[in-house]
């Protein structure tokens, strides 16, 4: 009887542990979800990579898409749900450094459209102005329903930035022809 109960317990427990193991992935010591739920959509992990500055890993970044792709321009131009997840890994990252890096990325990505985006970039900077800790997680999720990028810090909605043009420039920071980090771009695309 004891062996039967042990076997039943094992048979019940194994599927749950397999499901839990498959719902997350370990990357560079950080646990990333394989999927993100947003507005009744499931976004799947397309790729992940590290962003380093002067030999220091500053954050782990992941790209989540409703349909996986290795085509950077297709992702930038696509008007479907998608997300960038940034998990800070260094205490050297401050909100000032983080927002300045994003600003520089926007300059490269937006090109001649930069001035049209300036007020919305400032809005993003204000949403990210709180102190950053070495464990903070940012989810920046594009919604085609309201054509805006939803900004979350540690699962708390900080606000929304409107515009499909903003979305394209934002994702272009890492995926455009002039990304902030070519190796990170390849990692996000799963190449």
C-alpha cells in the first residue's frame, strides 16, 4: 500500500515539475519566463542577451513576440503585441545612466524622425526616473489595440507612450540597422 501511494504521488508530481521547468529558462544566472501574458495574448521568448558596458554586465534583455521571427525589420514594422524585458543585473546602473543610454539609442534608431519623438522620449524618461536597484525588471510592451508602449517596472504599470512610430523607434534601439549592440541584436533574434 505504501509503495502504491508513493507511486501515485510521483506520477502526480512529475507532470507539475515538468510544466514548471518549461515555463522558465535560466539565462546567465537570471530566470526568464518563457512567455508573457498581455491583453489575452501569449508572447513567447524569441531571444535573450546581455548588455555590457566596459566589461560589466549591466542588464539581461529578452524579446517576446506573438510570432517568433529572426527578421529584425519585420519585427520593427509589425503591428502586433511584442515586448522587451530588461532585468537590471548591476548596482552600477542608475536611472540617469539608463535613460541616457535609451536616449542615445533613440537618436540612432529614429534618425530624421527623432525630433518628432522627443516629447514622448521625455515621457519615457520620466516614467523611468525612480531609483533603479540591481534587481529591477522593466517590461515594455507594445499594444496594437491602443498603439502604445506600456511601461512596467517590477510589474507596476508606470504609464503608456502613444504612437506606432514610437514603437518602431523603440524596438529599433536594439533591432535596427544601427543597434546599440550588434551582439545583443543577434541574441534577441536567436541567431
